[in-house]
C-alpha cells in the first residue's frame, strides 16, 4: 500500500497482497454528488483512458457479468453481449449492486466480489503500463499493471466500448 495511506485495507487489497500482485493505492476525496469517473481521473492525475470503471450487467443466458471500461467511454451493450456469448445484456439496477458484489456504487472493484462472475475488460487497458480500478471503497483506486489484473481475476480482454 502507498505510504501515507490512511484507509484500512479493503478485501480487494488483501486479495492482491495474498497473490503478491504489486499495486499502488491512491486515495482521493470523493463527492457524493459526483461519482463520475472523470472526477476520479482528475483527482488522481491519471488519463481518463487509464482509469477503468467496473459495471455489472445481466446477460440473458450467462446471468451476472462484469465489464471494465475506461471512465471516458461507454459500454457498448451489443459488444458486451457478443463477448459473453449472450443475445442481450442489460445493466443491473444500482439497488442490486451491493447484494450481487458486496460493493457499493462508486466503490465496485473487479477484485474480490462476493461471487466469481465472468469478467471482461476493454482491450485498450493493454495499451498502458498501468491502469486504475476501484479499490473496493469510494475514494480509493488501485493502480496496477493490466496484465497482472487480467491474469489474477481471469478477465477476458476484448473490444467493449462505443465509438
């Protein structure tokens, strides 16, 4: 964990520590009214294309699915369905997030969900040496190598964003 970090370790951090995956924890002040990823990129000083939001959706065949896309982009639901081999994918309702993942809106991490769901990340992550994903709490990002995250969380990298 980054020196000077005051936040307690989250489940995502404990799991990455146990797997000996290096990361930096970056804390930031968050505003309850602005959970947008652009804000996260701004306060962490990272390019919005390197900061990935974690979205939870439901496929008509596969059930619950997880998608990670840059905060500067929108998930293309047709591409998401194709990646998951579903006919249709729709976003889950925000009220379902905690029960499904163990995380709240603005703090949903692709690491350490209550259950292992099929997870997909936009392939643009591989263009960067480091990316940021939620650390499992609002106001916390984990910065790590995309290859480490993809390998550890068994993520499929593919084209997921709208152009």
